[in-house]
């Protein structure tokens, strides 16, 4: 869609490039912090036609360094309460809307090292233990025909500060109609049924990835074994997998953090014990965050797409406790033409 090569071909690097490189920033003079008052936002509009190619940002509680660190330890949901919104062109909808922690694949709320194809985060550990500060970067290409309206909202009850930078390529030769980048956030605090992570109707496009966080307090609830199910365009033959961890390119549960370009585990925190039990089985009671990208295997749809995991309904014993989940589904698309 953006002219990116397949199969790791790098010949495009010496071919003539189209467009003009541009850069826009949110920062005070000489790269200083921009304040974000409680429940306030900082808004920016990039005007023109082009492709947003890199979004980099850092956040911190307000105050001197040691004071900010103490505040961060007292407000463990700090990154969950900073939201990013992006609206492209003249659409009434906001295509990107999510907490920055979840948007950057850290649904558990802490900043951890992530080395994926589209999202990167680097934790900066001045503290001996969590939470960490960190640099957050998104490389997902985001095309727009007229403008990109970007907003960061501080939903914390404390003042924050931020710096952000945006690299984009100004181009007037983008194909029409555009398929915009979307990041669709879902959060269920106490959930006993299937985890529905995306349900789009009257739309066309392609699904490219998922970030998922699960907090399960019941060791008897084997939520991880339920296979993903893609219902596409009302087809009677949905795409159904072999198990939840299998979808994330793993097997036998989510036992350790790892970060690969197309899949990874950013959090594996059992509530008691360890991810691997003495019996060799997986301990499903805890906090787990995972991601999977479909860059070589996008899932196209022309009318509708629904993605769900059985979740707490998978092998659910009687009187099992419900679980909490948070997710961000990444996809390119547009409303379906009438």
C-alpha cells in the first residue's frame, strides 16, 4: 500500500524516492518538555498530503527528576491514562484512539523493551524496579490526503509533560481512495464471555495485527487455550486456529517475555508461583501481554471483519472468576462505499 518491499528486499533503498521529507515536533525551545495539565490535551495538525512514517514520544510526571520518579511509582497507571488520538482527513471518526501503553504493545501499563516491526519501546531504568520511563516509537505508515490531526490527552489527575516528533513524507501521488491506519482499543474489566477484539461492519480493508493484555486471577481458567476466530465478510468458513498461544506463534502458554519483529510477549507475571509449573504445565493465573503482526499475511476483508477469542468461555469451570482484558487491533481500511 505504501510501496514497501516484500520478503526483505532492500533494492528500494537505491531507487529514486518519491516525495519530500518533513518533520513536525511537539516540544518547547531547545527540545524542552511541553506541559500537560490534568485532563488537558496537546493538539497538532499536519496539513497536506503524505504518509506519516515515524511517531516518537516520551512522557513523564511533572517535576524535577527524582520527584517525577517518585510520582511515577505512586501512579502505576500513568501511561494507561495518557491517550493518543489521530484523525485523518475530513472523516468524522477518529481512526486511532488508545492509551499510549496499549498502543505501544505494553497493555500491562509499564514501559518495557519492545523490538517489533511496527512499534519500538526502550525502557530507561533510573529506578531499581518498575515502573520505568521510556521512549516510544511507531513506524507504521499512516497515509493521509489532506491532514492528520494528532492529540495527546492527559487523563491522569496529576500534571504530566511530554515531547514528541513526527517524520512524514509529503506526497501528492497517493492512490485514492485511501485506506487509513486504525488502532481500535477495547477494555473489559470483568468479563466472562468471548473476548471480541474487533468487530467492524460496512468497512473494507486489511487486518495487520493485535496487541492483547489479559489479567486472569483463576488458575483453573485456561483462557489461553481458546483459538482465535476471524469471521470475514459473512463467509460460512471462518478462519479458526488451534489455540490462543498458537496464534501468537508460541506453544504451551506464555512463559517468558520475548520480542520478535512479528510476535512477542511483553509481560508474563503470574499472581503466584511461576509461568511454568512443576508439572510442566502453564500457570494461566496472572498478567500477560502479547502481540502479533500480520505483515506477510494480512487478512483482507471487503464488508466486515470480526476477531474473537473464547477467553473465559474456553474450558470454563463452574464458578470460575471472570478475567480482564485490554486490546488494540491494528488495521487499514475505510468505510465501505454505498
